[in-house]
């Protein structure tokens, strides 16, 4: 398990917008992260009715960012690399709002393709083994 303090500085998401709490497992192709941030009253994406499930795509995107950063760190790159989310595909939501009282979120992402210019991942977000959201996302890394 990797605590947030081990990887948070490697991604551009900071403060309350760093939604993941820990990396439970990862390898070159996959990551499993966990989060309790959906239950915070001051969640930056929360609306009057709670956290809408569409925002779970951001959890998936952040798992992608952490995974990419951990892979890059394995190659000696230790600074945050900006990325732009350019595509969400096949997004499926099984709930409208995330239950803040039903325990942690498990966020899984699988790297389908990655190179210097960007990456494509499949993601899914579960709560107590129940699928809440899934889809694919693509990110590009802009040239400075």
C-alpha cells in the first residue's frame, strides 16, 4: 500500500481536488486506489443533493494520473506531468448519486495504451463490491 504522501506530489491534483487517499496495489498495467473523500461535506464537486455519479469519472482520471506518475517514477521522472483529459467513452453509471455513508470507493484503472504523448485507460469505481461507474478515458500530455 502507498499512502497519499508517497505519490500526491507526483500529480497535478492538489488540496481538496486530490480525491484519492491511498494506492492499495499497482503494477505496470493496473492500479487499485481507495478513497473516502466522497463522504466529505466540503467535497469540491459535491452539489446540494450530494456527489453526482458523473464525477466518478474524475476519480478514474486521477487513478490514471497516479498510475502514470508511478510508472514514470520507475523511469526516474519525479515531477508532476500535466495532462489533459480529452475523451470519455462508454461511461456507464449505475447510480445517480454516490452514497456517502456506504463506505470507501475502490477505484480501478487499467492502462490500455501509453506513450510520451498520452494514454488511454479503462476505469471502474466500486463501493462494497457494487459497480457504480465504468468507462474509458484518454489523456494527452501537452508539449511545453
